[in-house]
């Protein structure tokens, strides 16, 4: 089999993208609770075992406020896909010029720039959250930052990270490797930007997280009632999501998840990182705020990020 990846020079360098390109949608949003692909909890041990023998090349990413997180290099992901010779997976990795494919691919291999805004927000106000849900995790950089911060701090409080992405392969190729990379850097402080995943590394990773009272939960599939059932017994401190309100079609689903998750636990909060407006697809911070205020009594605070391309972090909290 032969194929060509449709990555731009920007993609090859692992840079974040500016404007989402996706098919235009109807202005009337669908019913929010839909499970197009039934969500499932992935076995992280099986995911780690599937990566044994893989070499991970990683890069340092710096936020606007100079906070550091580590991520798998995009060329490294492409190389693994090519060696696996999986045509379906190659298509998932943007074999054309589209960032998003409805009910198939939601951009999880990209590093979206609002992730860096979210890391800065977490560093300032929320780095010590104990139970965090990241919706649309993809590269999972905000969660990776929380993990790295906890591993390098003196806190012994338990940490539970629940990471949700539409695609199982995104969890396998990006989410889990990035978590592993940030653990590796925190514990090993390596001089090289590459290491090989061995059975010993996997065993040490799992043992160390257990000893550090860190639990990782991975969920693939759609959001909706089934997703809420999977996390219904978890007391959530913080919900984090970036670049997930890009269209009028997806915005009600994400907004409903945020509302339901924040309402469930006293003191819970949500942070939504987004561009102020997504040209061509209709999603916007203003529309998200309107939806939350219309469908709940939660409080909403918008903090605009100062940048050339207007972006904001929206905080959703309970009303007392």
C-alpha cells in the first residue's frame, strides 16, 4: 500500500492551526444528547502494551506565559502510522486537506493553539485540581501539564484525569504517548528528546502513577447520555475543553456536557478555551455563553486572551 499525507509545512513543524475548516452546517442545532459512536472506556494497560517497542520523539512546547509542556512530534506519529501500514489510520491522519470529518475525525492529532491558553489558565488558578475531565482531549496538553505539575510538586493528594476523545487511535497514538512523555521527563529529566517504550518503562510508569495516587481514565467515542453514565459516580472538580465549540452543530452537544458535568458536583467548574469566532462554521464564544445561560442557571465568566487572533477562556461555575 502507498499513500501520501496531506500535511502542510506548518503541520510538519507541529505548529497549532489558526482557523478551523469544516463543511458548513445548518443554523438549527440538533438535539444535544447524541451518541453517534457509543463511548467506551479504553484499557490503558492494553494501550501501553500496544506501544512497546515504539520510540517516542518529543518536543518542548512553550505557552504565551512561558509554561512548559512536552508533546510527541508530529513526524513521529506519521512514522509510526507508516510502519503499521494501516490505510484507515492513514486516512484518519488527514490524508486530505480537511481538519475535521463529521462522526469520523475531530482534529485530535493537531495541536490547537487554545490548548496553550488553557495551560496558562491552569497554571494560574487550577493546577491543584484533583479530578479533571478533558473533553476532546486529542494531544491532551492541558491534562499533561496538570500531570507534570503534580509529579514535580510536593502534593500527595490523589489526582484523577479522565480524557475523552472521539477517536480511539488518537488516544493510542497521541494522548497516551504525551502522558507517558511528560511522566518520563518529570521523573528521568532526560538530556535526549527521544526514548524507547519497553516493558520496563511501561511497568515503571504504571507503578509510579499508582504510588503517586494518579489515576488515568480514557474514553473514546461520542458525547451524550452514555458518556454521562460512564462518569456518573465521579466527583469532578474541573472540566477542561479546547476548540470544541467551533460549529453551531457541535456547540450544543459540548455545551450540554459542560452544563451536566458542572451541575453534578458542588464546587465544580469548567474552562472552555476557544477562538471568539470560527469563521465559516458559526461557532463562537458568544453563542456558547448564550447557550449555557439559556439552558442553565450556571454563572459564566469570559476572560479574553490578548493575541492577534482573538481567543478567550470561558469559566462556567455553579451559582451560590
